[in-house]
C-alpha cells in the first residue's frame, strides 16, 4: 500500500493569477507596495503568516495582511477571470490513483480547510482523500507535522509515503518526515532548487508522475 500526498497550489491547480491578484489587493489595503510576481509566487506553499513574514519582515503587518488576503482571495474566486484550473493530466491521474486498491490519496497544503473543501467539491473528489492536512491543522511547511499527521491518519509509515509538490517547502517537509519527495516541474520553484531540497526526482508532466507509481499491485 502506498500513500501519495499532494500539495495543491502549483501542483494540482494553477492558481498563480488568483494568488498574485489577492496579494496585490491585500498590500494595497495597507498602503504597501506589492511584491513582484516572482517574489509573490516564491512563498506559495507556506501558510499565510509565514508567507507574509517573508514578504514584509517580522516588523510588518503580518496578520493584517493575511486577513486582507483571505478576504480578497474569496472575493476574487467569484470572478470568472481568475480561474484555478487543474494542471493538464492531473484530473485523470487523481482518478486513476483513486481507483487503485494499493494506493491511498492525501493532501498537505498551505491552503485553508475552507479552500481545500472548495477544491474537493469543485472536482467531485468527495471521499477520495483519506487525509487532508491544511494550514488550519498544523505548523507551516517545511515543518514535518502536516505529513506526519497524514501518515498517522492513513496508518502508513514514511517508507510507504510519497510527497508530491512543486516547492522546496514540500521537499524539505518530506525529507524531515522520512518520506520520499517527488517534485513537479510545472510549479513555482525551479527543478534545481527542488533537487537541492531533497527531491528524489522531478517530473515534467502528469504522465511522468503517473509512471513513477507503476500499475496496480
């Protein structure tokens, strides 16, 4: 039995336009220049307080920005201009893995519980994931707690667990938890950084990711 745990933003869904726009709105509310796109996306994967701490420093209005971002994100999500589409092939891959008797699926993300519930409903994934860990449940990545909680809920150890993500935070979390770290090359951190953070491999597309898991036992 394998436990395959997925990050969300930058791994399952392409939410970059929504994230950057929500950050821009949050910073504008507080009269602070917004970071550039590259810097804005570099903190995706962290929980909001940690993300804004990196962007404005310990003395900045961290919690105020986080609350403004949450409001902006929820409002912008209603605007059809800001879609959160699944990356190519990921819907099919999740369906294939869900159908296998030798695979359990999980989520570990810096998104809120509300955001994960929205994602699962939107794609008809109710009951597909045996564990969903969010920023509301555990310390921010790269702390291993989120992945440790996922393994405990699934009843599997690190030797049977794979963490799939697009950031160095995902890779470092997996390494700290003793699980295998697999990077995806279509997200927000470069492949070289993923390898340096502990990725055993970095795949270029959903087909390559699926091939890593082979066929049903």
